[in-house]
C-alpha cells in the first residue's frame, strides 16, 4: 500500500517536471488544515446547516443595506465561517504552491477559495474565481478595495471612485463571475497541459469545467483529495490524502528532478 502511494507520488512528480505549462485549481479542502471548514463532505458548512439560498445576489440587490448589516454582523453558519477566516494562516499546502511557482513549474493558481490564504502565502499568478472575502468590489466600475479604504458610516457603502454600489468581492450565488477573472481562467486553462486539482469536490461550475477542458485537450490531471471527487475517474494521477501533507512531498520530488 505504502509502495503504491510512493509510486503514485513519483509518477505525479514526473508529470509536473515534464509539463510545458502546469496550473492548479484549488478548493476549500486546501484550507481545512488552516482551520477553515469546507462546504461539502464531513464537517462541511452546507453538510451541517444545509445549502444557502441560490439567489444571494438577487437578495443583495433587492436590499443592499440589510445585506451589509448582515455582513457586518453575521449570524449562524456565516459567523462560523468569518471567525475561522479571520484566524486562519496559510498551511504547507499553500506554501507548496508558491514553491512550485518559484521553481517555474506552476504558472497559475485558480482558486475557488475566498479566504485570502494563497495571497498571504505569496502566490503571484492567482485567479480568485469566487472573489476574496477581505476585499470589496464596486458593482459599477469593478474596482476592488481593502476594507479600510471604505466609509461604512452609511449603509450600503458606495464607491469612492464612481459612487457605484459596493459589495463584498466574494461572488454570491446567482452573481456573474467578474469578467477580468473569468477571462484569465479561460486563458490559463487553454494553455495548460497539466493541472493539479487540490481540495475541491469539483461540483461548482464554471470552476469544475477547467480541469475537464485540460483533460479533453489531452492534458493530465493530478488530483489531491482524501476522498473521491467528480474528477477522480478522469484524473491520471490520484493522490489520496490531505493537501498539506501531499503537496510538500510533491515539491520535494519535483526538486529532485532538477526543476
Ligand atoms: P467543497 O466543500 O465542495 O469540497 C471540498 C473538498 O475538499 C472535498 O472534495 C473534500 O473531500 C476535500 N478535502 C477535505 N479535506 C481535505 C484536505 N485536508 N486536503 C485536500 N482535500 C480535502 O469545496 P469546493 O469544491 O471548494 O462557492 O466548493 C466549491 C464552491 O462551493 C466554493 O467555492 C463555494 C461553495 O458554494 C462560493 O463561495 C461561491
């Protein structure tokens, strides 16, 4: 069993070391070891509390003041999530992605996570497809702001640039993904011949489509997840286990191959 695990890791390291253009897709499982609960599966927020309404964006637009009040004073599962987010630090999995980028092996990370941990770890080419919970975005001009740049004395807050309505940068259910990020994701996926898929159930689109596109063009998928996902059956390399444990081992093996 252990020898199979090692052979799997070696084969995945070969794949990465020989890749012309490797990218990654990450999800909530990557941040589990930083203390942030995932959404689905064991301990998941939706598993415990049920899925939230699918029309979050429409509800925001219908009453943005109320939505901001809830945001600034969250209750229920949202409070659990914000408490975990504000205390979280990057784990060895996040740092491994930075090392792979430093080695010139990894060209971009597409993350579904809004927790800011890839940025804190130092990832450079980062596409936050579901936004970043620490940022605020103008629905008018698309500019993003840090929280301390915004005047919250009147809710909802408005853009200091164009006076447009401000919303958390986190993409709500029913909200279009900002086009700057989405276009970047499509470009990266079109170039990639290898993709690491770590800590995602691969059930939310369009994010889950990118690995399928890479695979359909003949690229290889390396999945890292303790449990089977929607992508397990189509992944060339399936590394079963936690991302924080497996990714640093993968980096070591890629380094040993002179990359
Ligand atoms: P999910 O909660 O759907 O899936 C988390 C995945 O991580 C599961 O497949 C777990 O088996 C796996 N996992 C758990 N612990 C792990 C570990 N230590 N190492 C590696 N993998 C582990 O999270 P996402 O796929 O990210 O959307 O969910 C996608 C989107 O659904 C989220 O971005 C969010 C949610 O609705 C928005 O916020 C817009």
